């Protein structure tokens, strides 16, 4: 792509926006696109997709995909030169999710003494704790912790490492995270040091890496990724879990719940709970 960074914004009714998000995920040219979907105006049923293509091919494919939804109002804007990540993070408030309090350096003085405080710096990685998928995972984990503890935890697609760090800070002896993105692994390990958490992160693709297999079977597997890889990894996640172990899955839209749930039920899982935040869903499943 040219040096001019752009942002594409699409606005429309919730049903149309969610259908467009599904189409973005299904299109091979945009399946890795960074985008968000959220409710902008509840009274008028206006939902908004913000997409940030990184190549000309990705931008062209995005335009074609969105053009199939005439009810969406689509605009593309040039982003001026700026440290957008730093600007965005400086305006993000801390997040409370059950017993967990997630904050950045700019809010380090706000952490209450009664919560499990997680300082998470995003850098170039996904998962500050503000996104609905991450909050959903933390809320689901908080509920499970009221019943039991998890000695061995795996976080697939760890991003900043917030989920594995949360596990380490609540007593997990093994808290291992993996990601296919090397910068994310580096940032996650840095966040573990910031939080004095015995969590470890490795650069690996899938669950067949020896460093992932060695501590298995796990009591709990987080996978906060996207619906298609969640479906594709259903058998591998089952194999990584102890019988009776839990999987907390997110990165999926509400409209994708049925597809992801069906893939895991067919592998012998039972759906125990779903948590919804904005358009996103987190699923809690237990291996039979």
C-alpha cells in the first residue's frame, strides 16, 4: 500500500453490519483485516464498522465486499501522520471485568487494592482488555474461578498476553500463550514481566508445536481469535484439554455462535455459558 494510511468506515443497521462483518471474515483477501464493529446509536439502530486495510489489495477487496450491502454508508478517510496507537491508548479508560482490573501506564494510579490488577501495554499487539472479546473472556474466567482453580492454562492467539497473565496471577502453575505473530509474543513476555506473572509466551503456529504439547493436557484453553480458525482448531483444542477441561472461545460475532458451538459439540463439548458484549460473543464449553 502507499505510505498514506486509510480507515474505511461503514454505518448501517445492526443486521446489515453483522452480515458485512461475516462477509469480511469469509473473504480470503480480507480475513486478516483489522476491523471493529460496535453500536454507535442505539436509538436509531446504527452500527459501525471501522476497518484499517494495510495493502492496496486488502483495501480493494474490502470495498468490493462492502459494496454488496447497499444499506451501508461507506466512507474511506486518509489518516494523517501520527502515533495513532499512543493517541488511542491514552484515551482508553481502565476496564473492570469481574475481579480483574486492566489498565495501561497512563492509568497506573487508578488500580484499586481489592482487584487483580493487570497492567497491559499493547504496542503492536491485539488485546488491551478493552475489546468486547477480551472482556468477555475475562468475565467468563472470573465466573469459572468461583468454582475451581486451573493448574495448567493455554492461551491460543495470545496477543498482549492478558488472558494467560490473568491465569498466572490467579494461581495457575502453568500459563502458556502462543501466537503466530512474533511481535505479539515479544510484547506478551514484556507484559508478563511488568505484572511479575509466571506466564510464558512462544511463537508457534497451531497446537502441535512441541513447546505447546509438552505441558499438556491443560485444564483450560483460551482461544480469542476468529470464528474460522476456532472451528478449524476444534479437534486440536479437544486434544489439548483434559476430560472435564474448559475452553473459553471468543473473537466471534453473535451471528457466528451457532457455527462455532456446533463444531465443538460435535467433538464432545457441552456449551455451559455465553457472554455477549456489543456484537461479540464469548463461549464457555466443557469437554465431556
